[in-house]
């Protein structure tokens, strides 16, 4: 027994670095699986791309469709994901997804794949430094990096396979394990068509590095050596990319990212990603203008990306060069997502910067002319900077900072009553029923063939239109699902259409979540009225003060002195409301009685309207930009209070009923407050009335 325990302890000690790495990978996978699933359930995920990819995988497994999805049908009429991107990796995922065909499966797979990339990085660091501790250090920094965590945070994307693919290839190249190398290269090429450009560049770099021995090796038919392998990699990636582009063109000749109609480089004058280098070369002045677009955000982003690696990049420049293709595309773009953290595009930076840092660190460490103590201090400072950046940019932190937009959508998600009600209402939609919904609800209904998305960001080629697309989706839908509290665009447009139609009835409503059913003309099957209470701290004072009143419910109340004269009292709360009937309850008292007017209680609303800007290209196709605006405030109702309405100096309730026909922003106030008495407001309550 003692001998067995001793051997076990020795075995653990000899593998302590691998065990530590395994624990870190497991912790990362569990944490990010949990947090991204929580984010999805908290209505903070999007149709692009979690809903899109889940629908594509679901229709492939359950209906035998070729990765069919619906949100881009105007621009991709075939409906296959392969008409948007070349992603053979999905065939590998399909058997795993088929076991549990749910959104959560994709999120767990993504977390595991991103975390597992730390393994080849650990082996690479160990190999080139001859120290497991160095390999573990870089693997841990990788798992803490916002370049990695941000990819994980934003829904699901095939770009998640890029780090593990390239880091595997780098390690295999270092160890001359050619089967593993080509497995990594093929995985990279299978993840997205853009990776072909990066793989081609890597092949060219290896080819140039070993150019002096290339011909001799080829003549000797020794193809499995770094130089010939670089040549094979270059040829393979060029051919693969040509096939990928041709494949996409077969499925969708109007794919905007490659063939024109994409407005992400409109400042540069390029209609697609393919046109970016040509546009930059043909018009350098415009290229400079494009790079200066969003200069502050781009500058903050680049600084936060590169400063943690700055010490090692010169020595590891050969690998760091692989960041150039995407960096050039991003800094010449006017699409802010391309130079933002907590988005999938940093997957095209992370593996190359970390591999370059490994090579750079080892090279500097072996430089005899460099003072060892100085190098140690610089290394510690670099690690400290990396940890500070990781904390600042972490998806779990939601602190507002300078250049805040560069950090993207972040903050720990929470599940409250609103999210639980959304889940309940979504559960009322039969699994086989078709549904039209908004961007953040689409992932929750994407496990069906006919889930449709309000067409926010698709491209409309000539012969298609926004209005006809909305009409087509409505005709093909059994249900329409909206949430006025979490989307500024779809609800006002759709509610206006629904109000004018007799073909749809309100089937369920709760806390601003609305489910309409075709040919339904009965009272809602599920109705939870909105009930809200606003206190003194929820409103903006125009005059008066917040004082303590022990006779009130809230203790802190709004108070308007008689000496302040006839003035406005407060404004707010600018609360979002769905269509319906509502009752306001003002709890008020005065400190004296009389016959004169005390105040006029007034409820106003600003209707939410959707302004649409059309951006047209040279072919006549167009994309749309949406902007919500608030209409001119209209009076929903008012109530004049006089001294005779009060029976004493205690708090009394005064009610004001009103109706809203579309999504609106509610405000209420006490106007023309008399200077005769002091006026106290304890609280204002809102209750939604059942549909008539």
C-alpha cells in the first residue's frame, strides 16, 4: 500500500505541469460553457451567428437539409450555410451535435475547442524552451487572454477552431510530425474560407525560410521536410481556397463577403473582402482615409492587442506576420466589429501572437548579450501588463472606460422574471410550428425548420426588397414573437403591421413579451400584466427635493414646497411599454386643504418609430441601417387635482387610465403645481389591464 501510494505521488509530481494544464482547461471549459449558456438564456445572444448556425445544424440532423438556415434568404436564396461560408468542419461536428441537437451543445463544443488549443501551445512552449514551466506559463496566459475569451463570449462561430488548428500545425512543424501537421492545416482550412489566405502565407514563410535546401530535397524526393512541406502547404491552400470560393459561388453567386454587396469597406471603396487589397493599391489616399475611420477605437484596440506581446514580437516576427491578412482587412474597414474585443475575429490574431511570443521569449532568453536580471524584470512586467489587459477587457467586466466601444457586449448575464416569462411563452409555441421573431429571441426558437428572423442586416440583391421579405416571412409563419424591452427595431415595425391586420391575434403577453398567433381571435391564453412601482429615486426632479416622510410607504418621497410657486415637479421615467391598456396610481398628499387647483397629473408617451436608411450599391442591391426614434410626445390622459379632492392630510390614491397602440416610452409628471400647499408624492404604480 505504501509502495503504491509512493509511486502515485511520484507519478503525480512528474506530471504536475500536465495535471495543472488539465485542471485549467477543465475549469475554463466549465466556466465558459456555463456563462455562454446563461447569456443565451438571458436573451443576450443573437441570430447572427448562434441562431444561424444552430438552425443550420438542426435542419441537417433532423430534416436532412444541407445546413439550411433562413435569416439571409434574400441574399442567399438556397438557404445553405455553404452559400455564406465554406465550413466543412460542420460535417465533423454533425455526429456530436446529433446526440443532443441544441444550442447548448454548440456552446459547450466551442468552449472545449478554444480551451484545448492550450495543449498544443503548451507542447510548443515546452519543445522550443526545453522547460515545461515555460510551456505551462504560455498556456495559462492563453486561457486568460481576452483574444480567446472574446471569441468564446460571442455566440458560436467556426472561427473557434482557428487557434487549435494553427497551434497544432506549429507544434507539429517543430517536431516534424507530419500527419499531425496536415491534420492541423486541414482543420484550419475547414473552419472558414478566409483561413486559406493565412495558410498560404504560412506555407510561403516556411518555403522562404528553407529555400536553400528546397531543391535538393525535392530532387531527392524527400517531400516530408520543412521546405517541401511549406511548398505543399502553399499549393494545397491556394487550391483549397479556389475550391472554397467556387463552392460558395455555386450555392450563392451573390454572396456579399466575396462577390460584392458588402458595405464593411465602403470608405475604402471595396465592395467585398476580395476587393480590399486591390482598392488599397489603386487608391492609397482612400486607403489612408479608410484606416483613419474610427481611428480612436482602432488605436485603442491595436494597443490592447499588441502591448502584452511587444517584448517578444520582433524575435518572433516570422509567426507574427500571420496576423497581417486579417489586421489589414480590419483596419481598412468601417465595420467596428472587426476591431473590437469580445467578437469572433480575434481568433485570427490569438494563435499567431502566442506562438510568436513563445519563439520570441526563447530567442531573447538565449541571447547572451542581454542582461539576465533585466530580461527577468521585463518578462515579469510583460506578464503583469497581459494580466491587467485581461482584466480590463474581460467579458465578465462591464466597467465603462475610455474607448468603451472597443470592448463590445459584455457583463455577467443574469436570469430574472423577464427571462423566465420569455421561456414560458416560447414553450407555448409547438415544436413544429413556424415563427417569425427578433434577433435575440431567434436562437431560442432556432430548433425548427421554419424559424424566421425580422430582416435586420441581410443584403437585398436586385429583385428583392425588405417589405416583400417581411410579408413573405409573415405568410410562412404560424406565430410572431416580439419583446419590446430588448429590441428597438423589430417590435415597432411589426406591431404597426399587426395592428392593421385582422389575421393575427394576441395569444400570450407578459412583461412586454408578445406572442401573436395566426387566425387567433380569443382572449390571450397566457397573460401576466405589467406591474411596476416608481419611487422618488426613479424620477428626475425639476423642482422640490427628496425628503423623509415617516407616514409614507417608501419613507423617501418627492416634496414640492408651497414657496416654490407654480412650477413643474418631476420628469420620467421613460419606461418602455407594449400596446395595451394601463392604469397609473399616484399616491399623493398635501399639507393643507383648500378649493384651488393643486396640480395636473399628466401621462404622455413617445411612440417608438423605426427610421430606415437604404445603402445602395452599383448593382441596385442594398442593405439597410435601422435607427429607433421617439415621436413627438402625445398626452395619453390627464387629471386635475383640486384641494377639494383631498379628504385630509394623509396619502390618497389618484388613478389615471390610458391606452397605447404601439411600443411607446411612457412619461408622467405633475404640471402646474400650485404654490398654495406643499405636495408630497410617495410612489407611482403602473398596472396593465387585461385586453378588452
